[in-house]
C-alpha cells in the first residue's frame, strides 16, 4: 500500500503543478471523474497498471516499475 500512496501523491502533485483540473486529467486518461478520484485515492489499491500508465502519460511522465535485490 505504501507504493500506491506514493504514486497517488506524485500524481496529485504533478496534476496540480501542471494546472490540470481533475476533469481535464480524466479526459486525457479517457475516464470519468469518479474513476480518477479512485486512482488518486492513496488508500484505494484496486488499480490496474495500464491505468497508471495512462495517468503517467497524461501528466507528461513515465511509469517505471522494477525489482531491486
């Protein structure tokens, strides 16, 4: 859950820094406001990787995942 909290915080900060409303970000992702609210909710862990990827692209960022040993 810590990863989702961190991602949600980063996405929200990036959205605000770019001056995007939640509605505008939802349009860029191709989803409605309720689904975007769930994506940005740090306690909601039910999110798909493709949704995170679309959100990153909408914010002009890349989603990078990896394992570290």
